[in-house]
C-alpha cells in the first residue's frame, strides 16, 4: 500500500535531496545568528531531576525520542545557510525512513551519563559542548542527556540552540517525552507509525501565522517605544568585579527558592493588588539595580531592553501550539526612571509604583497590532539609545507545573516517574549582563542568576538576595 504524501506546512519546501527547508524567521533567526557569531551564545540546557522505578530508563527514553520526533520534528533538524540566500539561515529537516532509521537516530541523539557529578557540573559539561551534534552522518542542533546516578537521583536534559529551545516549547516537548516514557505500553507500536509523515508537524513561522500584509504595515508604520525611555540619559547596570572573563564560556550560576507557604502568600498579595508575578519580578530587579547604583545620584534610568514577550498569543486557535518547538518571542525595551518613583516611601509602595509603570509600558506594546514584527523590522534591540552593558536580563518562565506535571504514572504498581526540580543553564560567551530566570514548580518560587565569570558567585548571590528581599516587600 502506498503511503500518502504528507501535508507540508506553510513556508516549508521539499527539495530534490529529499529534505524539507524553511527560512528562519524572527527570533529563530536572531538566536541562530547570535550563536554563529558568538561561539554558541545563548545555547540552552534545560531539564529535570527525577526519580523513577522504570528499569530500563535509557531504552524508554530512546523509544520516547522517536515518538517525540513525530510531535516536534525539528529536534532532528539542522540550521544551515544556502548559497542563493547568503543573508538568511534555514531550517533543514530530513524525514525518518523507517523504524530502524528512527531508532538509530534516537540512540545517537541520547547521551547517557553514568556519574556522581552534580547537576551543575553536568549542565556545565553540556553547555560546554559546541553545537551542532553530528548524528548519523548529519548535523543537528539538539541533543538529549540522561544522567544516571547510583543514588537514584537521576536527571534528563535537553540541549540545543535557543533558536529551538525557548522555555515554553521545551516544556511542552518534555511533557510529551515523559508521557511516552511512562505510558509507553499505551502508545501505538513503533511498527505502526508512518515514518516520514512527521513532516506535517514542522512548525509554521510567525509571518505565516499573522500574515505578510501586517509585516509590510510594520515596515511602513514602525513602532512606538516606551515613553519612559530617555535617550538624553544613560542607563544603569550591575557593575562586575572585572571587565574580562578569566575563562572563555565559563559560567557562574547561583539560585534561591522561596518556600511554598511564602509563595502562596506572595501570589495572593499580587492577586489582591491586581499585578502579575512577572511585573513583580521586573519591578524588584529594577529597584535592586537602582539601589546598587544609589551612589551615582538620584536621576537614574533603568532600562531593560531585552524584555521577552512570547508570540504564542498570536498563533491561530486551530494551530497545535503545544507542538511548536521553535523560538517564537520578541524583545522590547522597558524603562524605569528614579524620578518617577518616590524613594522616600516604604519599599512596598515603591514596588506598587514600579509595577504600575511597567504594566503601562507592557500594555502600550501589546496594543500595537504590528508588535510581532518589532525585532524583524527594528532589530533584536530596537531602542537606539545607550544602554548599560551590565544591565540585568530577565525572563519569567512561569508556572512549570502547568506545562509539565511533577508526577507521572504510579497507580497500581505501574511505571512511575517523579520530577523533583527543574534545572536550567545557558552558554554565555560574550554578554556581560547577569541573566535572571524565575519560575514556580511544585509550589516553590525559584530564582536563578547566571553570568560569564566577570562576576563572582558570591556577588551574584548577594544581588539575587537583594532582588528577592525587594519582591517580598509586597507582603509587608
């Protein structure tokens, strides 16, 4: 029986070499170019520590990777230039041919570490690996790493270019992967799958989603940046201990958690005031940075020009967003002037003031219909003024549990898997900014800060402690 020709998603083209290609668009392209220019800058490693009763975990993960490839095919793709378009990069995907081909790929994609090394040591090892991976005579920009320890404190990580591994798409992929690992007996047999049909799940880019007409409108009309931005004044950052890294690509990384009871109180206080956790984090970082620069005077400007907004809100309702494993975000600049905050008032009042300012800026951006194309038209950093190179960069990943439940299986003696903690690491080779992430998982509000080693770990921890102390003032 002939296998039906799979539907090719919009924007993708089949080549004579039996490959599928699509130009990278928006943050896909931005992240890929940055990585090429700066020795893997922003390559991402994200995963979970876990405990399980599954006996052959490597075998279960290998088979699950085959199923994941049907869900998110780009895990087997490469990023390549093409001679006819020297100013563009392209996704290049080669379909699976058979069960044997798929399993060989999955085994080559999975690296098993039998070790007693810590999670941070493993993350450093993984992010120290330069992409692409060479898998079965082809390059790809994704790898999977399983950590097995004698103690049973295991871990599973995904590693790849940030052009692929935005946090939310990565978490959706983990959800499908864990489902296939734990409930493998409920999945169709690998013999029953239609290999090659996975190309119908290749991701559609933001221009196809929103429309080229709106992109042209964006090129014509431009964008309105935040009214808070003042090019006549410089901005402030967090001064490092040294200007140059002692070891290339070495990363300092520290974290802290807020216990479940305090987290619940924090979220309740925010709900009462009508603000989000993202706004609270943004405001706390801004106020902590201002405090660290108090010696410079009272007329200061904090600019966070890499404020991340997910573009998934613009995907059509009938599009399988949970399968979109590719970067889809924009970066916009936010600003807080110390002149707009009454520094004599209690810290809680300053937080409310700062969150109000930032919310107004967020809302103004989201009201612009052409916003999805701001970085395509105006560049990844659209603010033309001077920004302190050591300003903090922040992303709130959000409630991880809403994407990946911590408990899988376990009823009636069946296979089970428990996720303990989420772990995250970036490869930072050139950016002199401290990079902060926040998320909640298992009711704990978790913070992490990382940077190239122009900062000492103790200094980063002190700054993070200041940020957390500032945000907790909302409870006063």
